[in-house]
């Protein structure tokens, strides 16, 4: 694969239970990029992430650069609160040693005493941070992030996205991010991919015009683009 | 204390502990009813074994494997939810089992009879329970992760289908051992209740599975002793002991 390219996707199609979910996607991701994947509900965004992770069957080509380590941050984990488990034990499932965990907690801005807390007792903001931290345990080079909780207070001063930006710099991450939040696209993304089964756009955020978005979301969207200096 | 009762106690303690441990994975998989259903699937096998003069656990195990295979096959061939399939096979097996099991032994097959446990049975139960323990220990973190999210588990490179298959085999083995102690109707409870009790009381995973094991052992131990001193049927007494611990845990949880 060419230098600096982490992921190359060619003519990717996914069919689940005889229903076409994704059709003919082609794109590539360079090292250090933040690719946001935009699209309405049912557009196949999560399916795309899972396919890239190798969980779902597909036709076409998905090629990761050799030596790339992937980590997945799922959208929700509805069953996790049913299980009595401390934060430390949750990290332990991934085989994390105490010293490794400490460094990660520093990175995600949590104190060490959270390790003794029960997962079910965490606030949603703390839980979101822990999920991100969990994904960092294996020291990944690429983070695949499904729909971070937007609009929630994750504690401290920073938003999920500020945290991601910090981690990206600290750890030299490439990030693929599914989101509904357009402000992220303008603030964090280096590229975006609009998806509604087919690929409707693949561009730098600046080129993401109101027309494109209304085409993507069916004309129901209002766009507030922040101005950046 | 007679030797025979000692054998009963030993099998009960080992089987109870292993059942509790296994059950702690069942709740997280929301598979609590599978253990129950498989107990019923065991019944025709137990009936055949009784007719042929074989060990009931052996007959049960063969039919459990068949039942698991059938559920798996129907799951692939139809798009019905697993719960519905399990439900159908569960009731059909109970009906067939009822017809096959000789009338004199029906109560024993349904509710268990620890007064027939021999030295051989106790030894085999202990060895197999230890084996079940060791295998659960190996798959435990992976199963917990798969219980949280199978996608997350798969993204970590865990072969979720294989883990589930191993887990089902363990359940089959556990049920086959358990039917001797509490019978096919109650064996599901032997697996589920200790874990439910431990879950009420624990904040950590370790506390949860250790608690499940301990409540499994204590239920069989105290249940058997109650049977010894009151003469009431052992199977139901063991399950009621287990239920008692569960009720206490509900009160303590508040």
C-alpha cells in the first residue's frame, strides 16, 4: 500500500439477510486523519464500522496497512450495567495491567479511585471516558468510534471531541468517527463521508454544503456552520 | 452418618459449586431459561436410560446434545427467535419424557433422588465438576465480554460462536450431572438461583462469581442436611434452600 495510507476500501458492498445495506463504497484514509461518517438513521454507518473491523461479511476490498492496530468504541453497551463489575475488572477483561491503566486514566482525565467503582454506578460521562480508555488499552493506531454521546457533560471542562483531539495528538491516532453532530465535522474532521447506503459525498468538511446535507438527510436539516479563524 | 449420605453430600457440593459458577455466566448472557429448558430436554433420555438400565446422567447427556443440535439446526433453517424454538423443544421433550419414563421412577426423574448416589457416582460427579470449573475459568473473561457486547468481543478477536458452543456443552454436562441431585424439573434452578443471589450482593465480578459458587455449595449442603433430618424429598428442599438465600439477598440488597 502507498505510503501514509492506513485504509483502502474499494467497491465495498454489504448485504445482511438479503438486504443491501452498503453499496459500492470506495475511499481511503491517511495516517493521522479524522474521517467522520455522516448519515441518517439506518444509513449503514454502524454496519460500515463493523465491516471495517472485520466483524461482518462483505464483498469488495477492505485493506488495512500492515501493522495497524484497530480498536473499537461501541455506541452503547446496554447489558453492561446488569453485570456486577468494577472499572478495574472491566479493564482486566482486556488484560490491562495496573500500571498501564494508570497511564490511560491520566490520558482520559480520570482519577485512580474510579477503578474501585462499580461500572453500573458511573455517570454517563464517566462511562463514555472509560469506554474510550478501554479502547486505548491495546495501544491502537486507529480508533473506530461509533456515535459518541453528544451533548452530555463528560465532566471536567472538555467535550468528548476535545478529549479525542487531545488523544489523537498524544497517541498519534487515526480516527474514524460515526456521528450526527455536524459541529464535530467542522471542528475535528479532516475528511467526511456522507452515507445513505451509497456514498453520497466524500470530501473535506469545507465542501460539505447545505445542499449536500439536505440531500443526505432528506431536506430536514438546518445547518449552522461555525466560523473559524 | 452413612457412607451413602456422605457420597450424596460430596456430589451435591461439587455439582452445586460448579452449577453456581456456570450460572454466573448464564445471567449475563440472558440465557437463564436455557438451563431450565435443557433440564426438560434431558427427561426422555433419562427415561430411556431407566428402561435400558443405564445411568440416567448418560441418557440425559446424549439427549441434551441432541436437543442443542436441534435448536441450532432450527435456528439456521428458520428465522424464529431462539427463545421460541427452545420453548417448543422444551415442552415437546417434557411430553415425550413423561411417556417414556417408567411410572415408578417418574418422581425421581422429575425431582431427583440423592439417596441413590453411589461411590462411583460421587467420584465421577466430583471429577466432572472440577473439569467444568477449569473450563469455565478459561472462557470466563471472554464470555463476560461477549455478554456485554458480542461486537466488542469480536473486535477483540474473540471467536464468539466457539465460546458459546463450549458454553452450551458445559451446560449440557452440568444439567446431566444435576438431574441426579434435583431432577429434570428443578435442575435449571440449581444453576440460576445462586447466581441471582450473588448478583444482588456483589459489586465486583469476583464477588459475583465467588458468591455464585458459595451459594451453590451451601444450597446443596444445607438442603441435603435438611433432607437427612426431615425426610422431605431432597431435590425440592435443596432448591427451596437456594430460594431462601435468594430472598435474604433481596432484603439485604435494599
